[in-house]
């Protein structure tokens, strides 16, 4: 049997043509299509294929078109991406190239080589980058490498400049040049370099003290001591500056601490800056603060310290008042009440030292002497007692020896002097003086 559609020879029983997929009638071969009548060739127009093989081909065509579209889009996107990337790389190569030219013009060949190599990696065909890279590498190879001899010459040059700055006492320049030389060669002439550094630190510290930059001065002294830890001169300078800084820190806020700091500083160097005046002010302010708190004994001690620096009648009277109140344990009289007329004698309480002029001797007519002795209640000379002599705004202090003796020789004015014992309770004694006379004074402890 043949397929009525495609004419394909069909063998066996089937419902569809295996060639074109056309549905066969009754599915049996040899079955006439006209009710058993012989086959008559019909002249009819062929029907369009809508199923089977034709349909499959159409589907395949559509799928192929869709696939081609997708592939086209992918190819187009990739092309655009490659184009953008090329632009970025071109721009980056241009930037590296310009940097390379700049470094080349400055003679910085190492950086120029690095930039040209970056260009070469991005685009080996970029302008004349290969030529530029080769030229720059040759320039770099041609640079002289410092030899040991050249290094010594450079070190020697720095050392000569350092010595000149040291000789000129240009201490900031000494620090700068020494730092540069140590950076180049830390071991070169290090003993000499360290000595010049030490001198610079110490002198800069001294300059800062003169300029009242005390905190900075301490730092310079510390750096000098780091180079020479056993240097007593710098250590002393650092201690003085440190005490001054600490004293100023307490000034006006804590008179007790301020008086302690300046008291130690005054004992070390009474002429250091304005230490004399500051120590006196600190003692006096602290004494007045203690008096207000009715701490009479402590106030007496501070007045005594102040009088040792600068004495006055008011301070002596205030100290005497504090002494009496300290002994009694309660307030007694006001400072005005302690002033004793020359014509009157003040009765002394037990334990108070009372002085008197016991003798006048002749001496050189051009000399004035006042000498004396301090005795305790047993008649033994009192050792280590400070005796103050005063006339108007002038005063001086002498300390008794092992026999209790003191002396003020070579006085320059024939006036009445007032003597007071500072370390024990005492009543001041007035001692007239004259040219060519030696006045002998004795202090005795009252019983």
C-alpha cells in the first residue's frame, strides 16, 4: 500500500504513514477508499501539511532564530564590555606614561622605570614606551653607586659642619646636623658626636631657664643626662629646674607645698632666678594661713624661716606673738601689744632667752664689733643657735659655735642694732654701737 499523501510504500498494518505522518484510513493496507470500488485517480489540490514532519521543522526554525538572537545579544554585550575595558586600560596606560616622563625629567630613574613598566604591562605597543623603558634603565644602571671612600667623605663633611656649628654655639643646628649624621652612619665618630649633642642639650636647657621656659629646660637636661648619666652639673641643674616647676605649680593654691619646694630650692641655691623672693613670700603666706587657723607653733616656724631671708620689726613681733601663743596654747596678745618701748623691760616667761649688753671694750678706731654668748639654764653655751642682727631694713645671721659664741665683726654704721635668737624663744635686745668699740652681749635662759 502506498501513502495517499506522499506515495511512500507502506508495509504491514499502521495508522500513520511512517514517512510523512499522514493518518491512514482503517489502518489496513489494501483497503479501498471508495467502498470496494477500484481506485480511481482523483485530480484534487494537495492539502498543506500542518502536522507531522512539517510542524517539527517549523518549531526547529523558530528555536534556531531565538537562539541566534540570544547569541547575538551576548556577543554584542561582550563586545561593548571589551571596548569599555580597552578605554580604561588606555587611560591608565596614559597616566602611568606621563608619570614616568615626569620622574625621568626629575632624575628619579627608579620611579620612572616602575611607571614605564606599568605601561608596558598594560599595552606593550603604547607609543614609545619600550624605548623609554630601555633608556631609563640604562640611566639607572649608569648612576654611580656610593663607595666606601665616598661614604667616608660624606661623613667627614657632615662632621666638619657639625664641629663648626658647635664652635659657633649654634645649638639647634648642632642637633639637626648630629641627627642627620647619625641617620647616615650611626657609628661614625659617635663619641665626639655624642659629646657635642650633650653640650647642645645642656646649653639649650640653660637658655630655657634664662627664658623662664622651665618645663622645656627640664626636658633638655634629661636628654643631656641620658648621654652622661653621671654628670653632677647637669643633674643639679635638672633638680633646680624641677623644684622650681613644682613650686610654681603649687603657687597660690597650696602654700604648704609651695614653701616646701622653694625652701629646698633656696637651700640649694638662694640666688637661683627669683627664688629668694618667692621663698620668702611662700613662708610668709603659709605663716599667715597657719595663724588664721590658730596653729601658733607651726606659724612661728614659718615666720622664723621668713625672717631668715628678710627681716623686719613687724615680722619679729609677729613671730614673738606666735611663740607666746604656742607656749600658752591659747591666744594672748595682739602684735601691737608686743612692741616694747626701749625704756621698758618685758618680763620673760620661763624658758625664754633674755639678752643684755655686759661690757664695752676698745678696739681699732675704724672698727665696730658686736660679740656675745648664748647660755642655757645650766650656764652651758648653746651650740648651733642662729642669732640675727638687724638695723632698719638690713639684717644678718650668725650661728653659735660649740661654746655658744657668736660675732658680728666689721659693722659699718654706729647705730643701735637689735639682736634676736631665731631657734629658741627670746626677747630682742638693743645694742648701741660706736666706732672703736666692741659690745659684748650675753643671752641667758630664764628659769
